[in-house]
C-alpha cells in the first residue's frame, strides 16, 4: 500500500477508481452465474464532518464580521449569521447479485474516511449491522491508517490495514486478513453462495495497475510528509524506497 494515496484531495479518486477496477476484474470471472453492480451511496455531511474527514475544500465558510446593536435599548437588529448546511459526498461500492433473480449475495465495501470518522461512521456501522443480520456476505477492505478500525467481537489486533471476509452462512465467525505498510496486500476469496467456485481477489495487483493507469505519480508529492504520518519504525524504510542509493 502507498500511504501517500490517503491524502484528502486524492483518496476519493483512488477509492472510486479501485472499486470500478475490482468490478472489471471480477465480473468476467463470476459471469453468467452472477452480476456485479457498481452502486453509489450519497452521504449528507455537515461542515464539521467534512473537515473531520479531510475535505475542508467542501466546508469553506467565510465568516462575516460580527455586528451588534448600537444601543441596548434598540428593539430590533440586523445580524449576519450562519445557518446549518449539509453537503453531499458520494462513494461507490459493489453488489454481487445472483442471476436470475437479482438477489444480493455479497457486498464489497472499500472504506473511506467518511466511513471511519464522524457521523458517517455511525451511518456505515448501521448498514454493516443490517448486512450482518442477513445472510449476505460482506467483504470490507480497509486501506486507511486514519480512524479507528471497524468493530469486531474478538481477535484482530491493531495493524495498518485489514480485509474482512464475512460469510453469511458462517456468522459470527469471519476471517480478518491484516497486514502492515511493508507487506503486500494479501489475496482473498470473493465469497459467493455455498458450493460455487470463488475467484481469488488479487487486490495488490489491481491497486498497482490503477496507480499506473491513473498516473498518480504526477500528483503525489513524495517530498512532503504522508498524512497521517508514517510510523517512526517505518519511516526509514519508506525513505529508502523514495530515495534509493
């Protein structure tokens, strides 16, 4: 994983491009038994939420000068004030549907800062809980170091990144693939209905291909510190990659 891809101005592009690339990679391998749909979710966030998840450009408020009545005895006054507003942030996820019938078999979520911080985290956990109550499989991909990991009952531990594969037929048991900055993203199976062949998701290769096609190297300034900062024990390693001898 490239920690520089987490920067607020770039991650939405990475997020949506990677979700689409996942669909393009997996759809031919599960057809015609399954159809993989690219779905969009709209989230309404307040300016405070937008700042919290690193989108201050969408939450710019130009403060007015504060005006007060000239005399305490005045019965009326005209003041410049701010009213509550919300802004829409959209993000994509995948639904694997059985053909025919269209029943949702698996949901694939790539987490964003909106999912891990602020009120967006509350809303996402509600959706996650509804999936856990059903027989729908869930693949939850967390490639963000910022924010708290999604809750699990036991095990796991704190690592930089994680991929949760939760099969509806095996809950509450699930498999959590964890890894750190220096390790490749591990492959994992795409859960389908019991008895069907499940393709292996080579997320590491898919992400690297997205990076090359999108030319993220043109917009990432590797001379600046990563946000959030790289852990001290990884800093020298990262520097050696950026400045090879």
